[in-house]
């Protein structure tokens, strides 16, 4: 299992988690900055781990027609039984610690779920995104990973830590959003929204389920998007609301999704109402590596 296959709350946003989430305690400027620096190093370390998202070398869409792919052994297809691979006699994969040869049926992969198959030093992710089965190989020697120097970001500043209020909907609302892949759609349940004030303005953000029970994930853009921060989306993890409904939004911990680094991601876009009419000059900036990705 690679570092991005983390158990998620039901209906949570699939964004291949890169960090721990949470909010730094604002005890003093030096402590605040040190805690943020430790969090950011940890987040980048996960992103650039041996089989992290920077190691992905392709995004292959499966169909009923058997296909072979560069950097991946076997012939792949999908159908009523789910994903199938046909391996030649000299090739074997390790799936769930079991060696498999010949024809292997992965079965029906659940939406936003995935299975890892190990082939030498390569991990082959078999997943379902937007109702489509995909294969994504992860090679440790991929140039994008090898050359990674860290994600640029604004200097941490306590003034971007905002207390807001969580307002739960009467019942979760299914919301369809676009994706970094043209034509792909994701559907997530939104349990509520977060209302807050920033620079004297009342703002709100529709929230999805986070990675732990009660936690929230917010996808948004703002007036820095496409200027200093990645244009398509930004992500903020929010700890579970307090008993009185209060929540803390630490925009210093606004992060990029994998699509900010590579074209081989299927990241969701924010709901239309999450386009903030203010400049959030905090959190991660556009990656140095954003650009054409060499294919293997």
C-alpha cells in the first residue's frame, strides 16, 4: 500500500492525501512558523516518497478492448467482472502480498477505491475515478520525483488563521464537480458549509467530508489562483467542528492537489460557490515543476 492509499471517511474527497491536516497553535510567531515548517516538510516528503504521486508516470483508461501500456506488464481490460490483467509466463505481480501469474481478476474496484500491484520496484495502482477504471504506474526513478526540490509557499502568517462557524445541512447534499481531466465528473456528499469573515467580508465555503470522522475538506479558488497559486483548485483540511460549531481555518495550510504537479491526476475542481472574491495570500504556490511531464 502506498502512502496515498489512506482510509477515508465515507464520501470524502479523493485527492491522494499529501499531509496531516490540522491547524498550528498560534502561541507565538516563532513557534507558529516552526510548526508550519515541520508540517510542510512532512507534506512534501510524502508527496515525493518512493511511490508517492510524483512517481506516477501515466494515467491509462481501461476498456473492454485488451490493451498494453508503457511501463506496465501484461494486457489489461475491464468488463462486467471488473479489471483483468493477462500476464505472460515470465511475469508475476504481487497483490495484497500474494504472487499472481497468468490471468488475474482484480474484480470490481469501488469508486475512489484502489488496489496496488507490485512489479519489481514499480507499484501499479488499479483504481476507479469518475466511474472509469484506470491504471497508474508509479516508478521511483520518474524524473518528476527525482528532480523535486519542494513546493514553494507563502511565509506562514498567523493573520491567515480564521475562526468560522460550521452550518450543517438538513441532510448531505450530493454535489457534482468537474475534474482536472476534461469531461470527467466527481460526485461528493457535502454535509454542510463553513461561514467566516475575512478582511471585513462575510464568506462561505461548501465543505466535503474529510479524511477522519467529523473532519472537513474544502476545495476553493481565490484571486491568487492562476497568479501565484495553482489555477484549478486549492485544498484546505479543517478539523472537526467544536461542540458550539466553531471551526478554525488555517489558510497557511492550503495545499496543492496532485494535478498541480502532474497531468496524471484526476483531481476534483471546487464547487462554483467556492470561488472566493478575495486574495488568500497564504499556503502553497504554483509548483516549480508544473509543466509538460515526460512519459515513460
